C-alpha cells in the first residue's frame, strides 16, 4: 500500500466552492482501481492549503493507472479552477504507517 499526498493550494475566496466541487468529483476517485480511501484535510495555519491523502493498493494503481484515465481528467477538470497555483504531489510507502500504528498500539496495551 502507498499514500499519495497532494498539497492543493486554493484561492482564499473560493474555499467553500472548492469543498463542494471536491465532493462532486469524489465518486470518480472512489471507483478507481486500487483506491483504498482518502482524507481531505484543510490546513490550520494555512487554511487555503488542503492536503489530500489517498491510500492506493500500489503506486501503479495511482500512476499510471488513475492519472492516465478519463476519470482523472474529469476529476481534475472539476477542481482545478480553484487552485491558486499548481498542486504538489508525492508518494509515501504505506508500510511504515502500519508498522508505527501497530507499535503504538502495543505500547499502550
């Protein structure tokens, strides 16, 4: 499993509209092969920056998989007008999170 982390800078005066537009395109993301879940989190210190964290079964499911699809094109078309600049996207190995959660659970119990 991997995590896609996307930093989405949104125009300050378009935050509410962005949230709605994102909800409108979420079904396109959810039906992607290898999609395992997502979180959209708004920054506290920088409320105009959203972090989209998507869990994928593999890197290939995200890229080239979803990124090369018509659904991704429609997904981006639905939200890109709200961006104040180009989003930043990178990936993390998911195993490290799972191992850390397991270790923390054992320490508490």
